[in-house]
């Protein structure tokens, strides 16, 4: 299908809702429909910003806000629960034009962590705020907060109980689904932006922070190369500085975005044992969405206005 | 002067204690002597580990522990104070052989934050722990804790009072000294390691985290390229993923470590307005210590066993 585009200058957006061992038949038709519908709505909302001449920063913010509100995804409302049955929310955002960036980790009550990250970028001299300090900053900024119960869905409670019953080890990692949401966009001015938001890992403990709020690991944007948002087993994505590595390969070696993203996800991460994927867009509007897991929730609207929504590896 | 080296295989170590607008005459002779003495002790202790065939991970840990205990430097004891008059300690460490890494941020009472980072790397499946969760993990690991007063020196109290008196804005950034400690080393097995530790920024607020605990920004090590520990205005070092960028340039473009480190510090960061410097070592034992500030506390023992201790830009 085709959506109207605003200008002759290309605009493009891609979003994700997590990657993992999701195979056909595991989701009910109803679940699958609601996921595809939420992905479609987020991609369209972000694209509308771009089509009206808005900035890539606004587009990724709008898309991620919708994904944070959607209880299907592990970010904002519907985030996975910690060892203590609470939510701890992480997010980051980056402006490819200026390399300005904002990140928050371990937030407990803000409705839209991506807004908190954006305010850190635009309203503070800092890049990263963590824990209760990040909450206090977001409150001082007037951002919307919700009661703890608002975030917690019955599905995540059951998931936590199942994980806790299954394992003795409190630091167990063997999840088969690394859920995160994210967006990358190219606007009509030629500026790139990337944003990522997550509740982290079910049953996480000890203030564990994954790659999502780490600029260079889960999120990176640079007009000279590309914008990347990652989702996967965060520890591996940090060690390999995945988002920055993809941008560095494009910028320093001249490979295409598709080749750089594919090599990092399907060679470097696969060999290391790091499950997951990325979404990425370059200044020409080329979109790349490789993953090394059976599935990744994803959607995109390309420079020709074509909407694509996909879940499985053979979903194209 | 020359120190004994153990094997025919080269070993090397470099350490730093912060970078900034330190100029001749600003330090008393006594202060300068105590700083040079602390730098010398840390470099020698790390080098001894290497000379006896120990690992680069052990060498950087030993060196940084000593710098954390030294009240002259902004890490561990003698860390700068937050807006609330407390210490919040960040550290990270990385193993260039395996890319294993550990990081902690916002810790409040552990004597050696670098040990906490190392335990995250070796004793947890995670890379980064923050806030009270990191403290709880370190306690569970049996690490040594100290009372809040142990960390606080009269010098830092005066510094906080001066900064708070000088500024209305609580998020003021115009510090002229970005103090951090760090070490990089090459061991006889050919393995690289990097470690960084800091108290962050005087009068910091809202759980601000700089580049020191961010793998890829303040710390990176990869046997295929180099090991880097950074010190400087952390927000710029995060946006440019400085430590990973230097390693990526060496690995992807084949430039020398000296050229890569110099370009990132003296071109990229200087143009962006990011004050600071790095220490770095490559698999051949080449040491590079560029900085774009008037001074950087630094010391190194190279592959020939030559000790060098320096403070100012013309100190060579």
C-alpha cells in the first residue's frame, strides 16, 4: 500500500517492538492482529510527522510514545517486571544532526520514558540520568507520571511468576524474547534520529541496565552514516557497541548500510551468541532491519511511502 | 629510569588521573609532589603485575584501586561531591581478549568501585548495574564498604561550597577540571584491558552519569585494536563514543593508535568543544596519551620498562 509523501526530499521511518524466538503458531490470531495493528499505528504516526515536514526527532518520539503506551510491548505500560515485581524503565534518543543525545535508566513512574530521555537531551546539559535522580528530573520537567499499577499487565505478572518458578538463579538470563521498542527516521531536512525504550529483562535485579539507554550500544544517530535502534540480549550489544559499530563501518569503510548492519547482526553478534536485531536508516532513506532470531516485530514506511509490517523471518 | 621486565613479550601500562586546565604554578610544590608520587606508585604496582606474568585485567585493577584510595584524585576516596554533598561513584572495566565488560554507576559506599565493576563482569551475567542495586550486588559479593564520611575530603567540601556559591544553576557544567582515574595495559599473553573510575562532576544532580561507566565511551578494550580509558567532559565523550571510536578507527581503517587517538581527541573532540584526553595502548605495546587541555595527570611504563610521569602539556 502507498501513503502520501510530502516533499520530493525522501523521508523514511522504521520501528521495532522486540526480537526473539517468535514462531508462527505461537501467537493467537488475535494477538498477532493487535501487534500488527499497534506497529502499523506507530509507523504511520511517525511517518505523518515526517510527511508534514516535521523533524526526525519528533517522528521517532511520536512512534515510540505509542509503542510505550501499547501494552503488547516491553516499554512503558506493559513493561516486564523486575525481581521485585516493579517496572524499571530505560530509554534513549539521539539527534544525528548535532549528535545531541539523552538517556534515562531505572525510572519507575514516568508514562513515556522516551520523553524523559528527550528532555535530558534538550533541557539539561547532561546525556544520561539514572534512578531516582532521573525520576526527580522528569517530575521537575512536568512529565506525566502514573501509579505503579498502571504499568503492570496481567500478562507480565504471569510471565514473572513463570520465570521465577522456573529458575533458582536470580540472575538467570535465558529469556527467549528480548523485547524493546524503537524507531529510526530520516526527515525532509536530511536529518536522522534514533530512539529506543524498554522495561529491560523479566526478573532483572540489582539495577541491571541493558543496551537500550546506552548511547553507542542500543541507540546511535549520525547524519554522516545512519541511525540505529537495537533490540536483543543487551549485554552483547553493549560489548560490541552495536549501534555505533554499524555507523562507524558505514562512515569509515564506505560499506552500504545493509552490508554493515547485516555483518554486525548476522556475523559479529551471531558468533558471539548475541541474539537480536536492529532497525536502521541512512541519509538516502535506505532502511535495513536485520535480525538473527526467528522473528522481530517491525514496521517501516520507505521513501516511496510503502508501508511494511512484519513479525517472522519469512514474513516479507 | 628503567624497571625490570619479565619476558621477551612486551608488557606496557599507562594510567591517568584526570585532565583539565592545570597550569604550572597552580599546584603547590607539595601538591605536585604528592600527585607525582601517587601516579608513580600506581603505574609501578600495575607494571609489577605485568612483569610477573599477571594479566592486564589484574594490572589495571591494581593500578585503579590505588588511584581510588589516593585522596588526590576524583575516584573512590576523595571523589567530588554531589549537589547533596554525597559521593556517587561510577566505574567500568573491559577485557580485550573476550570483550567481557563490567560497569557500575551511582554507587554510594563501596571502597573500590573498580572491584565492583570487575565483579559485575566476572560474577554476573550482566554488564551494567546502577544505583542501590549495584550497591546490593557489591555487598552480596562481600566487597569492602566504607562510611560516607570516609570518602569525603576537606578539599572536596570546599570545592562543592565554592561551586554552589558561584552558581545559581544547579546543572552548571563549567568545571575546568574533569577528573577521573584510569588504566590501560598490555600483558605478556598479548591481552589488553582498560579500566576507568570516577566520582563524576562536582555538584552533579539527578543521577547524572558521565562517560566513565559507559562501555564504548569512557572505556573500551579489544585485542584486535587497542585499550582506551578516557577522562574529560563526559557528555561529549558519550556522544562521540570516544573509546570505541578510537578502537574502530584502528581496526577498520588501519591507522596507527597514535593517529587514531590524536584525531579523536585533537580534532573530533576539540571541534565539538569536548575537553579531555585519553590513555591508550595497542597489542604491540605502543602507548598514546593525547589530551586537548593544558594538562593531564598521567604516567606510563613502556615496553622497554621506561617510567614516565607527567602533568603538564610541555612536561615531556
